[in-house]
C-alpha cells in the first residue's frame, strides 16, 4: 500500500516561496535609485546582451533579477502593454503604477496556479519632474507590490547592500555620485562575513539612467539611455564625474 502525504495549502505556498527566494538570491544584486538628475539603474552583469535593465516607455524603465527567460518574457509583455495603451488612449496614460499592477496580476497568477513560481523580482521606475515625484515600484515573485522611496536593492545579498548604500546615498546626488555609491555598495554582495570584496569593474556592470529632462539634455522625449563602458570608467574614476 502506497503511503500518501497530505501537504496543506499553507505549506505548499511556503515551499513555493522558499524555492523562488533561493533562485533569486543566487544572482547578483540590482540597485535602482533616485538622483537629482533622474533615476539610475545599476546591475552587476558581465553579459553584454542578456540585459537586466531595459526601457519600457518614454519615462519608464524596468529592472530585474532572477531567471533571465522569465523576466525577459515579462519585460516584453510590459512593452506590448505600454505600446497598446499609449496608442489606444494617450501616451500620458502609460504609467509605472499601471504597468506594476499588470505585472503583479501576472506574477500572482503564476504563483498560485502554476506548478512552479517565477524566480524573479522586478522593479518598474518612472522618472518625474523632481525626485519627490519619482516612482519606483518593487514586485516580488508572489505578486506583492510596494511603492518604494529613494532606492531599492533586489537579489543577491540585498540586505548587506542596503546597509552599505543607505549611508552613501542621498536624493540630491547627481548621476555620477549616485552610480558610484551604488557600485561601491555592490561590493558587499557576496563578500564573506559581509566584508567588501573587490570593486566590480565597468566591464562587469550594466548601468542605465532615466534622464529627468531628456528634451533639454538630449532633445528627445525618451528618458532611458544606457551608460557606455567608457562613460562608466570616467564616472567611477572621477570625484566630479557628470553626464
């Protein structure tokens, strides 16, 4: 006679959550932070083509940690949602809050109904006219959503990076200062006994920004742009770097 074991719904949800958390923690951290000039997104990512950071719409960006194929499918779905909504209504109707709500529904449905949850954590960032009007939404594997203030850290040893970053960051920093603070804090992701490891080099970093005033700085309505390795080298090696 085969012995059967009963698993309560609560235990099943806990097991799924533990599975997803372990998968997310295996990667390196991603930092999203508000600055005087806009929002900076910084990820430790040696791949030149498998991006953790991406553009969704004019003033909206996406960042993710976890399984690439899972969060890339979500990013593409977000781009389609934004394009259809902007075309059907108005470009101003495409907001980070609306996109975050769509992502939360998708993640929650997978977590409760599918055999395996998504091993991802997402951030949706929308740059405002001032840092006080920036929006950074954090979404976890179970569909939970939070409207964060200032900065967020996802994946890896996020708690250690947060502790390092909170003493280095303030909302009045320019992009150079904010990115240097984020990169310096990433040294605490994966270091033994929370001790800092070697500084991640520019070739192992993926960095992008949402310009607060892209029409003024670049003559474009699109706020998202990637920071090249050359720009990043200058920024990380200068006390007065600027974009």
